[in-house]
């Protein structure tokens, strides 16, 4: 793998996130604050160490994992986005925009 991070560096970032997360007396709110701060801190730390051209892909991957964990990711749409339409059947739905080619709409 091109990018690897040590457990020590992860724990350092994790500890910073724990210190910086907004405190709250209500446990559910505290956990939400911790999760958001850990996510933000890990994202920022990781983006410091990756090439600029890989940041958008990392953001997409992280967002999809968060949405999946929260039950907000539509798996059929996600599969279509990743794989396109592998069907050999002719598409009956009209293209939503003119600039999209027939092959692009089908695939």
C-alpha cells in the first residue's frame, strides 16, 4: 500500500481529537461530538500526508463509509455509480440531459 499510518500516529491524532471535542453532560451529545471531531481530525491528518490528486478520492471513500455506517447509502445507486449498467438490454428511459451520449447513458 502506498499510504500507511502507524498505530502510534493514529493514537496521537485520536488523543488530540479527544481533547478538542466539545464536552457535553449528555452522553449521546458527547459521543456525537467525539465522533465528529475524530472524523474531522483523522481526515485533516490524512490529507496532510497524501498527494493532492488523491484527496478527492479519499474524501469520496470516507464519505461513502460514513453514509454506509449511518444507513444513508443507497446501495443500488452506489453500485450503479461504481459499475454502471452491465446489462445488455436496450435502455428505455430517456436521457435526462442532451450533452450525455447514448453510450454514456447506457453505461
